[in-house]
C-alpha cells in the first residue's frame, strides 16, 4: 500500500495517475545509500568532533566543497535508478 494520505490518493486518481505499492524499505531505492550520503560518509570518515559546532562546521565545509554539478548529477542519476526499479518489477538488482 502506498505511504500517502487518502486525500492524496484520491487526488492522484482524479488526475488519472496510477499509484504503485512501495516497499517499506528497498535497498534499490534507499536514498541514504545513494550519491550525497555516500560522499558525505566518505568525507566524514575518521573525523572526530569534540562538540556539535565542530560537526556542523564539517558538514558546512562538505556542502560548500561540492559544485552545483555534483548535486545535479546525483539527482539525474536517481531517474535511471528508479527506472531500473520499475523495469525489474521491484525485484532486487545490482
């Protein structure tokens, strides 16, 4: 069952959209494992923070170190990733 409200489902139906069931967790769609967070994880590896401010500063440094193309490329890769999920009928793929 899709994870959306009844009101949203009704509106989508009125507009002629088909809603598809979405698994609670799918490793193929896990955004935390994809692009941005993978790079953030690599950036933060082995860093130790003495307080919240140091962690915040490191996160801001990561954000500022990326180009607009970095973000655009990550978003664009999602389209092909989602298409692979559709093409595989929701089955796992590498």
